[in-house]
C-alpha cells in the first residue's frame, strides 16, 4: 500500500507569454512533500520506544565488528574478568551516550540539529552492539543498571537541549572529548594481549572524535568549567559502578 504522504500545496503564478499585450497567468499547483509535524507527546513516545529498544532489545550494528577475524588471545581467567569489566563499562557508556543524544534530540529546537543528534546516536548503536558482543565473548554480562544509566542520561540530555542548540552541541563536544580520554585510558588498562577489545575501542575513539568535531563545526559552545567538572564526576560514578554491577 502507498504510504501516507504529508504534503504542502504551493500556489505560484508564472507569466504565460512575453509580448506584454495580454497579461496572462497560469496558476501552478505543486505538491511538495513535507515531514510530519510531531507534538511533544509524539516525541516522548518516540523517545520511550528508543529507550526500550536500547536497553531491552538486541542492538544490531550496521557496520562490521572492527575485531573482525582477530584471534581470541585472552585466556587467563583474571585477565578475562578484567577485560569484561572494562568492556562492560564501555557498554554502559554507550547506553548513556545514546540516551544523551535521544534526550537532546527530544528538546532540540532546530530540525537539522535534531537530525544530526539522531544520526550520531546510530553510530552509538554500533558501539553498543560491539561492546555487548565482546563482553559475551569474554563470558560475562552487561551492566544490570542499564535502565538507570539510560533514564538518568536521557534526563540530562533533555535538559541540555532545553538550554539551547549551541549549548547542546557544546555538551556533545565536551562529552565526546571526555569519552575519548576515557577510552584512551582503557587502551592502557586492557590486558596486553586483548587485541579484539582494542580494535573495537580504537574504532569507537575515531567515531567519537568525528561526533565531537561535527558538533563544534555546527556551532557548539565551550561549556563553563564547573559544568565540565560536574560531567566528569557524574561519568566517574557510572564507570566505577558499571565495572562491578
Ligand atoms: Fe560511542
Ligand atoms: Fe559519540
């Protein structure tokens, strides 16, 4: 069946001839597709749906896993537990990243900014799927507190969006900067022979750097120092907790 199309009728007038003796105009009606206008309630329901899919459904990556055919090399039980703990933290971070983007998209004013936030969130779905796969390969589970990470981050994202698009984009840039630093620390903390996790973390770092520079290029403001510090402390609570729970 043909999907319903939301159209805007445009009535324009164009001259029919150039001789000037007879002024004749034709009315041209054009049907131009326009996106449906969503109410705040529609967006909230959309956000709830995205949240449930992020936390409860299996996330499927659109891109191949960067670990590819790299052989599994972590065999010692303690090293496997450590690697799994770190990748569980990264998985929780990706849940939070998705929730921040979804919350920011909910309250974004400019449709272009909203679209860019949702595009970036799709990259985070890949990260989420790769981290989850790696945690399972290591014989462990993802964080039991995933719904809490999602709900808290969604609320923070929605507040950032309410502060205005430039502040919201600045929030993206700062979040990604801190995530890159955090991932860099994991490159040192992962067991020396854990090449599969490292390949995933490297690709994530590269994607987060792109998200950050796109947000800055789109006009993101630098956030005040106390806000940056608060973000760092909040993230620290999550990383320490998700390593264990
Ligand atoms: Fe990510
Ligand atoms: Fe990102």
